[in-house]
């Protein structure tokens, strides 16, 4: 028969209570332990980031920009008259000399004007010859008139002497004597006037001839101008260089002043580099520079800084000091680097992607284990193209991540694998 055991149910409840308390204690302990653990650091591929080591020494401040090679001497050749493009003799890219004919224009009205101007010269020269003959005739007529007056004067003088003798003998009246005297006085005055005209004839003749010769020179100048305009219809390069542009086509009508061609001197090129305006405040003429043409690097020197910014950049002219590499030509894209200054004995590191000069940023600094990197604040100083000065936050030998880590802005540490 079954024998009932005392306190079995009570012991069972005690045991269950103990187990429950133990389970609760374990859960609480695990919760507290987990709450004290650091969150798991995100993992970053080591090959996907750039690492650099903090150094101390000489840091060269530089600014960099892209640009192109530009001829120092460029000639724009305009049309001097209206015309129609008849022929194009040289294509862009060809070397040219001063007398090279680039294209030919036609203008029938201008050619007719040149012929008319030539006839005007001939007509003016004929008028000069006619004027010379006419002046000679006038001179002869004037001399004949003077000779007649002089003869009349002598005759009147003789008649006056005769009348004076007759009057003394009482053979003529005083009235006749006075008439003879008046006649002599009149002829003396006329003779003096005629001599004056004859004396001034040379000046008058030279003035009239000079006026006609001036008209001839005017006609000749107009003729030369028309001939020059006709000759200008054969458009020449005017200098030695390379034909860079020829923005016209056969059959096209062009007006005076229209640009027909662009000739550049490829023997003398300079670099025009566009520097971001935020980095251009320390630029000065005379600073050394280097121009990378992708076929070689050429030393240069800053010669001009554009006072105005365009599109967020400032144009900087760099005179090239050395020989250009082969293949260098106008409009070739180049990369220019200008040296601003040299900072001695400074702490510096490779420039972080989002690191601006004179600012405070946060970067990931590697721990000694070489695996984990912690976010630390860093105060930056002067910056260059590839490096930046460290004012506070890092020491010599520290290794930091300088690539873009914006994806992990919410994390204070990362792990590299």
C-alpha cells in the first residue's frame, strides 16, 4: 500500500523558486555585462582606405589647378572690305609665313573702284599738263601787255616833251599840255601795276600748280588705297606661325571686320592655369611653378594673376622657363602647380579628403595593433595640394586614415581587415 510522504509539495515549490531566482539573476547579470561592452566596430576593407603617417620636417605649400597652353602672340586676321570667299588655300594646322595666302575673296565693286581711281589719276595728270600750258600762255600775254604799256609810256613821255616845247613857243594851249601830262601819269601807274602783276606771277603760278599736284597726289593715294584693298582680297597670314582657325567657307559673304583666320606663334607658349579662388589668396607674381603636360614637366614662373574670379577660379599666367616636351601645342590641357611657401620644421600629414586649412576635423587614428582605428579631433593649420599642417591632436609617427570616411560618421572606431 502507498505511504504518503510529508512536505513533498512544499519542497517542490521551494526548488522551483530557487531555480527561478537563479535564472533571473543570470539574465540580470548577462544584461549588465552586455550593457558594459563597447558596441561592435564596423569593418572596413584595408584596400579601400588611404593611410598616411604623421611626419615632422619641411612642408612645401602648393596650389594646383588645370589649364591649357596659350600662345603668347596671337594674330586675328579680319576682312578689310566686304567680299565673297572664292577659294580656301590653307587649312588649319598648317605652318604659314608672312606672305602665305590663306584664302581669296572677290568684290567686283571694289575692283571697279580701283579702275576708276586709276582713271582719276590719269585725268588729274592731264589737267596738270593743260594747266602748265595755260599758265605759259597767260605769262606770255602778261609780258606782252607789260611791253605794250611800257611802249605807250615812252611814246606818251616823248609826246609830253614835244608839247612842252610847243607850249613854250605858244603853239599849243595849256590844256593840250595838261592832257599829255595826265596821259603820262596814267601810263606810269598802269606800267607799275603791270610790273607788280608780272613780279607776283611766279607765286601765283606755283600755287596753282601745287594745288593741281595735290589733287594728283590725292588721286594717286586713293588709287593706292583701292589697289591695296584689291590686293587684300588675297588674305595673307601676315606673320610666321601656325594657322589655328579658319571660320569661313567657300561661297560665304563676309563684311569688313569679320574674323577670317587666327594665326598663332607656337614657338612661344605660356600656361594659363585656373586655381580655385579659395586657394588663390596667397598667389604672387614671381612665384615658382611647374607645368605638367603629361609628356613631361616644365618649370615656370607666375607672371600675371587675373584680378577677377570666374566660375570659382582665378586665371594665373605662367611663363615657361624650359623647353616644351614634344607634342606641346596651343590649347593642350595641362596641370599647373604653384609653390606658395616653404614651412620649416612643422608637423604634417597627407591632406584628408575633407580637411580644410585652419579648421578642426575628426580623423581615424590607428591603434598600435594596426587593426582598430579611433576617431580623434585634429586641428589643422596651413594646407598644400597633398599635405596639411597639424597644429594639435596628432604626434609624429601616428598613422591616420585620410580617405573619405563619411559613411562611418556615426561610428567612433572602425576595424580594418
